[in-house]
C-alpha cells in the first residue's frame, strides 16, 4: 500500500447525506454527495429510518459517480475509510456495512474514522498541513463542540460541548416555531438580515458565574453551551405576542435569536482558545455556512490574535471527502487498518480518532 500519497476512498453516512470522497494524499479528487434532506422536510427534521433507507438507495449510484469523477478504478484505491461514529445508528450501519463489503470484495484495508475529527481533517484539503496550536469549533445540526487538536491522528481533546440541543437543532426548532420551515438555518439566517438583532434580549445559556467560574477555578460548564432554554424563550416570546394580538415581528425575533446563538458560541470558543494556548482555529460543520457566525467568529478571533480557517461550505457540511482526508492522514501516520470486526458507535467519543 502506498503510504506516501495514498489514494483513499471515504464513505460518510452518519445522518442524511450519503457522501463518497476520494483523495490522493492531501489532494481532493472528488466530493460526491447525495442528500435525502427533501424527504425529511414535511417532518421538520431528520427521520432516522428514512435516512437509512435513502443511504441504501443512494450508495451504489454515488460510488459510481465518485469513481467516474475522480477518473479512478476501484482496484486502484489504496485504502477505504468510513465514518464509524458518532451519528444515527441505522445510518452509520449502512455506511459501515457497505465499506466492509467493499473491503472484502477488493481486499483493500479498511479504516474506521471519527466523524467529528474528520470535520477537522478536511482542513488539509484546503490549505495543506494543519498548523500547530490548533483548535476546532464544530457547529452543526447534531454537534456543537470546541476541540484542541494536538495531533490530528493521535491526540484530540474535547474542551467543551453542548449539554442539550446542538446549535443547528435549535435553529430548526425555532424556525418551526416561527413557521419558516425546514431546514431552519438558512431560513433564519436570511430573514435575520432584515431584522434588529438587539430588539429582544434572549438568554445566553451557561454564562452565569456559577457555570463559568474563573480561569484559576473553572466552573462546571466554562466552555459548554446550552440552547434548550433559548428555544423555550423564543416560544414564550411568540406566545406573548399572539396573546396580546400584536403582529409578530418575525424578522426581529429571528435576528435576536441568531445573535444570542452566535454570541455565546463565539465568546466561549474564543475563551477556550485563549486559555488553552490555541492560536489557530478551524470552523467547521454545516452551521459554518451561517453568515453571522462566520462574521462574528472572524471578528473575535482577530481581536485575540487567533488565525481563523474556514473550509469551503461544500467541505463544512457532512461529506465523504472529509472522511477520505482523515483516512489518508491516518494511513500516512502508519496506523494499522481497523479490520472487519468493529461496530458503528453512535456515541463515539472525539478522543477515538480511528479504531
């Protein structure tokens, strides 16, 4: 197997995107994604069973398209990488079983990859080698975390995470309350541009002194987030307007909600960076497409001398290229393949980079 510039096929199926990516070392050859999002719209969120069935239908056509776009044959692949967690159990199972079948059929080594760390690994496809003193802020429909990345393939530490809803999940729920449909992120982001972000002061969760503590004596949730209270505050606000018979200022509510989310996310992320020697930050995950999150993260990082890197949107959302990218780095590190006995782990911790 070529461990210098391995040709790696990556498979992603943790949620509602069937992603196949192919990389050669740190060079992207193709990033092919089939999304089942349209099938979930009428439910207002991802339905795991529907997502799993969609992966079954999409896998082979997506694989064929990826191989054609990359101009490679399956027998030329050096290794296969697959998301083994975290994610939806049934969706993960489809991808892992498909990867194992390919590995058996082709005799290629198989590597089980952590979905969250893959969001960081995708950075090598957009700027080459990742810098030292690196942190990662991952914001998506299922995850909100701040990580310290001492070694992409060997040492990743979770500094803080959401204790309830992820940021993207909160966007979807608030969009439903405001009648904006699914997915909520793009709808709220667009509407918020016409609203006043200071119109309503919504709560910033886990920012009280008892949760924050100090740098010398950190509180229990110094770098953590909570968005469930914010969602409830929006619901109560809407109820009050409706009870009084006043017209609902939807744009102002959307803007104020979004400001509350990005304010607390960026404030805590920058705090974690400054207190943990992180001078380079990568912003990833689907919510990285949010214009206000990108803007405020850039402003606050610049103010603290932190260099910010944001991969292209197509590489921020769930995709196979990020799995292939991290897989290639694992192969180049000399790690042994995972074999065929591993199982998908819906709660795979970020410290388990690969199995």
